[in-house]
C-alpha cells in the first residue's frame, strides 16, 4: 500500500499511578495504518491492547492518575493531520465518532440501557452530520438494514436488553459507521458471539471497508480471525510491541518466541491426526505490571531464554527485514 497513513502512532506510552506504584500499561508503541488496510493487534489479556485503543480515542479517565505521552496523528476528513493527544476536548468531541470511531468489546455495557437503540445511533448522526430528526431516523433505518438487522424500522424503539448479543454488536457497528470514519477501531467485536454470527460480522466489516476505504485496527486474541481479515499484525506483550509483520510472513515464520507460542496454541486441522494430546500452551501468566521482570518481559515463560542474556536488558525492537520488526536478542539463532 502506497497511500499516506491515515493513522500514525509514534512512541505512545500510558502510565497509571496507583497506591502500589506507577504502572506502565503501554510503553513506546508505534505503528501506522493506511486507508483500506487492516492492522490486527494481538496478545493475551493484559498485554495493553485495549488501553492502546482507548488512548487513541482519548477515552482514558482524565486527571493526574493517568499520563499519556507520544504522538497520535490522525488525518481528518479535510485532509489535515491532527495530533489527537493535543486537541482541546471540544475539538476532540467533533473528531471522535466522525473521523475515528470504535466498536467496543462488550455492547451491553457500552450501549445506554435506558435509551432506544435507534435514538442512540441518531444522536451521533445529528451531532456530526447535522441532519434533522426525520432525516437522521431514515439514516438509522438504512444503517440497521446495512448491518443485517431484520425489520430495522421496528427495531428503532428497541432497548439493548431486547436484543441478542449478535444484534447488539451490529447496533454498535452501525453506530460506529454512521459517519463513515476514516479509522475504525474494533476491540474484540466478535469475542462473545457464536461462530456463525462471528463470520457474518467479519464479512460485514470487510464489505464496508471495501466500500468506504476506511482503515481498521482490529484488536483480538483469535488468531484464526487474524489470518482471515488482517493485512498486518502487531503482537503485544507486557505493554510493548514484540513483533510486527505482514500477516502471511508472520504466520509462515514467526520470529519472537512469544508469537511462536501463540501460534502453536491454535488448533489446526492439518495436524489433528499427527499430534496427540492437548494443545501446547505457553506456561505461566502475563507478568504483574507493577513487578515486570528485568530484561525481556517474556523470558520467565520462554523455553529458549538464556540466563545472563535475556534477563540482562530490555531488547530493542529491531528490523528483521522489509516491513518486519522483532524484540528478541536471540531471534536470529532461533529462526529456522
């Protein structure tokens, strides 16, 4: 892809001050997404994926307890590159939901339980697009039909608890797409859905992306979904990027031992008859952010770590070829 990035993130860091000390939830994350491109962000729970997305949207709680540094460049609909982190809040409210929008992980807690879903979608349309009530209502009907909700006009008066999980997720997608944003952040939008509805949601996002050319940042722990929809993949661990590559090279030849472990834990039909026993799992747990290990954050769980080397210093995120980055001091000798 040769188009200029619509989202350019440089050295993004998020720190929380707690009674126990300061937590580095995200450290030095950088990436770019171009129009029509899908970047998948993967990693275990606690890796910093959702905090990264909330920082991009300026949705972290304001105040002295949270510090966000770095630069988030967003190309607005007028073509200007905006620095999201320095925009005054009134101006950011005009950008959020219009130039950049988000589909949240759990729609039942993201939708207002005391407002009909039609009114919630129409509110964003009237705010950003300036339509009157009648025109906004017709646009909501069109959007609900677009995302595959049956009898969309009858659903305007439905409350979130009247809808199934899949239909609530479709409402969230309709709301996020109501102003045709340049960037859509989808935070695990299919996690709570059955596989049939999941496939429908992914197909819907793909078709809408082809039609509008929007960039998508897709946050997930499902590597099967990543293989299906992503152009590039960014793997996070302990709040840091540990590998970044185009999707096919990453699946064919992962370089970081953590990425290798994630891919080995995915069920594969082509190995079902040859591999007996349970799927291999990465031992241990994601480290406590208050007590991160010295050196590489993954070394206590890594079967390839070398004492005195992997625990000595934090590895740099270094180039491993064209459009590929890896954070591991041993990746050259470990890669077949």
